C-alpha cells in the first residue's frame, strides 16, 4: 500500500503547490553521499521523495530529507544532519533516520531494521528522552505516513 499511498500524496502535493515549500529534487550524488554517511540504503517512496522534493514543508508540516551535501553545517529539515547529530547526542540507533518531529521530544523515523513487504522501512515514533528508544509503530511505510500528513494539512 505504501507505493500507492505515496503516489497519491505526491499527486496532492503537486496539485496544491501553494501549500508546498520544498528544497527541490536532490541529485543522485548527494543522495549517495547521504547514504554512505548514514550507512543506510534509501529505496522506494522515500528515495523518490528525495529525488522529487528533497526536503521541506507542506502547509505547516516539515518533512526531513536531503538538502545538498554539507551535512555538517546544516539544520532542520536536513534528515542527514539531524540524524547524525542525534546519534552523537542521544545514541540514536543507527537503523533510524529521523524524517519528522513533533517538537516535544518525539520524533518519527524510518526504521531500516523493520522493513515492510516492499522492502521499505516502516515509520516509528520514539521519545528522545527515553534511553531505551521503545519504538511505536506509526505507518507501514513512508508513503502511508506522507499521505496522512498531506491529507491532514488539506
């Protein structure tokens, strides 16, 4: 379902461009550098999101992604910079990529150790203050997560 959901979300974003404020699609070189730094391999809907939108916001919701190649001197919504920062600061597990935050210490991550039937990471929520990082299931994949976010904003 994640792939279908992603296509619906993408269509809604493109149709409602007045609500969209994205960096723009990222070149393969930047994406590969991000993957190497994180030791993760992007695929499916999240990879398409990076290639199409990069990172940015839809309405008031910020979706983290790739913003070029300077991952050391960046800021939100750069998923690479933020994930690497959290790995250092709070020992964020290496299988997580932060893609969204609620602003209260709760973040949503792609969990590359928990893949769905399409071999894409599921979306989980974790509390940064929780030393155990007990994940709570949010969505079957990035597409489902993005579609829900876009629908809520519309």
